């Protein structure tokens, strides 16, 4: 007999808004080991990122699918510098690379646990398309309309505790509601989280991955309760449902 899951089986993980960008070879400055990725994004010092080649060849000094750490990002100019280690020195770039069929990419590397999340919810709805036709054989009972399902949509929410540590991913999630460029914002909603060596084991866990826009944050302060903020979001593309354990 199957085991019924409880709320404690779940968890919320998140990739921050504004942490997905593209660039071309012409955006690489070898002399300064800098990459111009776009202005007013949300990369922060210490963020772990990875690069993709887009079918081309990344600048020499950068390897695809390898972890790097942001050591500087200037929002007003879009200039990014990364290191091979957290807090390390800037990597040395010796050529600008070769553009491919798609631009190079740089993205937040992995989901982080929102440890201050009290609850989350996600609802999927489908349109109803009326396919009733006129005519047919009349009888004693009234004919029923017929329907088929159409496009799907989704809405989600999460209640997150506000803390005095502005470095937490929970506080960053709250702040992301006012981030103008939200590309990269992605929720990983675990319905059953299984950890392996302290990290999620996605083979053994079940989850819903939702690329999203964050469209509201509701703040409330009462004397008797911890400060909690309710976040609302909706998908920007189809969520990925992974309920298989294999």
C-alpha cells in the first residue's frame, strides 16, 4: 500500500530572477577579462553560474557546464567578471571565442533551498472548449453540451518568512517581485524531497519545475506572528512535472 505524503515531505527551491543572460563574442573584452551580458540584471557577488556555448566556441578560459562564481557585476554597464572559485581572482580570458547558431549563455547554476518557506501551492487549470453541435435525434431528455479541453494555465503562491539576513535566498525571492528583468526566475516545487549527501536527489524525489514571473508580494506585520510575505507567480512556459522515481 502506498504511503500518503505529508506537507513535511515537500520543499521549495528557487533560482533568482534576472540571472539568465546571453552574449556574443563581440561582448568579450580580453584585456580586462570582462563580459558584457546586459544591463540591470540581478547577478550578485558570490552567485554560482555556468556558461553555454550556443553551438559555438566559448571564449578561451571558460568551459561549458562548469561552475564559476560572480566576483563583480555592474548593473548600469552590464559588465560581468567571474572566478573559478568563490571569492577568487578573475579568470583569464585569452580570446573572445566563436559565435554559433545561438548566443553564448550564462545562467544561475543550481536551485537553492528556500529554508524560510512556510508553504507553497500551485494550481493548473485548463480551458473548456464547447464542441456542441445542433441537430441530432431528439428524445425525452434534454441533450447535453459537449466539451474538450484547451490550453493550460497555472498560478502559484508561496508564503516566505522575512528575516533580518538580507543574504538569504528567501529574502532575495521577496525582493525579486520588483526586479524588472525576471528571466531566470524558476521555482522547484518538491512534493517529496529526498536528500543525498545534503543535496536533492532528483532521481528519487518528485517535483514540479516552474519557469515563472513573480507578479505580487503581499506584506503584513502583526504583533503576534512572524513576519511572512505571500508571493504570487505564474509560469512563463510549460512546467515540468517529474513524479517518476527512476
